[in-house]
C-alpha cells in the first residue's frame, strides 16, 4: 500500500514539493473468466515460475491440474487429471475443493471426499507428490486427516505463522448445532494434526445463515503487517453465498477463539450491477511481478438456479486484485463484471488520493469507500481511433466523460458526442513517464487533471498543471 508523502491543503502545489514515487503495487489486469465450470479454485505461484491451478469439477469425480507462467495463461493451459475417485469405499464420491501446496520440498493436495456407499460421509484427505512437476509426477495417497470428531468435515487448508504450521477446516458438530463451523489445529506433518482443535467461528449472523443453510466453510489465509486474515464463505451455495473475514494478530495464540475478530458484515457478496452472484470459496495468489495480492474465487453469472445449487455446474473461476486500506486491512471491493478487471488511478502529486466518482462528479479523494467508486475498467475507446474509455466498475455502462470541461461519470447514451467526450488518448505521464496522462479525444491538447480536487479537462502549461494531469495505475 502506498502511504504517500504529505500533501498540501489545495491542489496546485508545486510538482517539486510533493509527489509520489511509482507505486509499490502497480496496476495489474486480467480478463475474467479464468476457467468455466471450475469451482472452489486454488492457484499457487511456485518458485519454478509456474502458476498451478486446481478446482472442483462438476462431476465431482477427479482432481485436475493446470499450469502456466501467467494467471491468464491458465485459461488456455491443458488440464491433466492427476487422481480419480475410488470405485468403491472411501474417497469414492463428492471429490471437492482440492488445494495444492508445496511444503518442505514436496507437493500436497488437500481435498474432501465422500464414501462410494455413503456419499455424504465427507472427510478431508491428502495426496503427496515428490516430483518437481506435480502434473507429471505420481501422487501417493497419504490418507484421511484424522480429526477427533468423526463427522462431516471438508475444505481443509494449511498455512504457517511464525514457523508454526496450522490446519483450518469446516466441520459439523452435532453438539453445537446444525451446519458447519470453522476449526483450527497445529499440524505434526502435512497430513496430520496434533493437539485439540479449537472452533474459531460459528455462523450466527443472518448473512451466515441465509438460504436455509448455517454455514462457515472454505477458510483461506493471507498475512500482512503482523496480521493474519482468514476469509471464509457463508450461507447457501446460491446467490446468498458470500465471504466473511476473521482477523488475528500474528503474535497472538491463534488457537484461542478470542484471538479472532469477525467482521459484522460480509466483505464480498453478490452484486446485481456487475451481474455476479454467490462469490466465495476463495484463495489467494500474487501477480506475476509479485507486487499485487490477487483474490481467487468462484461465482455464477446469473442469480436464479434450477434445482439444487450443487447440481448446477456453472460456478466459474475468477480473479481480481486486492487493495489494502490505510489501516492495513484488505478491501476486496465487489465482484467485478466479466471481462477486463479494473484499475485505480492515484494522483502523482497527492499520492494518497484516488480518482473516484461522488454523486457522479469525478474527483480525487483519500480513503475511498466504497472501493469500487475508485475503480475503472480501461476499455477500447468509444470513439475508436486508438483511444481508451474509463468505465466505472460499479456502474457498468457509465464512463468518465467531460462536459463543460468538467469530468463526470455518466451513462453512455450512444451518441457520437458522448463517445467523443468519453474517449481519451493514454499518454506517458506528463510529469513521470511511469505514470499515465489522458488527453481528450475531441479537445486535443486538453488533459484530465485535478484542480481543487475536482477533475477537469484543461491544457497544461506549467509544471503544476502537468503534475495535476499525471496519475499512476494501481
């Protein structure tokens, strides 16, 4: 997160007295969907330069792997089946939520499976591979992760904090009540826990019990700034499905439930405007340059489902960048529309301020909430001719356009005038070539710039003007 330097009280400050270095986490974009009909996705970036991807397949009968040198490359990467369900007995049905991890020089896949003769006897299992390439290597069954309570349990994930490795999973405890809770325990090996597990989250809020289900599941961990953040999924696996967040200090006793604080509301949920429903069962990876954290998740592109959600095959794998607030907490924003993922534009000379819309007027502000007000998709210009247009992330079909030399976010009315007003030529930053400046298509020589924090299109003539018209993508 760029904290930025001190900024003057008003824009128009000399470009030499306050400006940002290029962002530590520059803009990165992907095109969703990454993989159709692949739920519960997990993408691991390995030291060999490859991303490894696995996910639940609709038939619930096998474990598949892909690899590519880029996240986008996973879309077209060939897929290999590395393990198939047993024809009878344990691990014979409902092969769910595989995750691939590299621990102490070996590969491990954690997954849940039912019994061929009792398909709802879901339990967690582990596979091991010693080959450098887990797609080409042989996988050995390490068996079931033995849990003290022999009940419905799934979605095991593993992570290490301060040198101690933990397992977290979802499980039903009849003594607690219906549904699944989140548990944690230390690990004695990559396939075994030690000590007494602790329940760290129980679904009690309305957003955790919607759709007739009482669910906490799919834990995933990301660490930053001395904090451990655990996302989880809640409610029925339809449009009610959403993500919550638990937070603990990395120095706390993570096996004490009191060490974890739960958000009062979901941190990622269905969004009608962008057409995304039931986002959840996420994991985390990093961008190709290692400088951005990436949220990996599944959702559906429609709300209404015919029949049971688990029989609908169309959950698909998607990704988008995570942003970090000034207080060090993650901001997941909204599940963005299909297609190119959005970027944010930070001011060159007010580095803590981002371009955002507020009551449809474009301006620069710090600590933007909601995040999506400051996210824009860079798309082919409505006027064509090598231009770009900046489409609002949370108002699809609405674009930054100039009107009376002021910049607003307005809905595309399909007219040539709107197309011209909403199209810009992206130039190297006028004050820093690592940044970007946007020249008006139909008012050549005028650029988007901020003045008194409001965006306008003006012809820059001074160093201050050029600084005001320079932005960084994040």
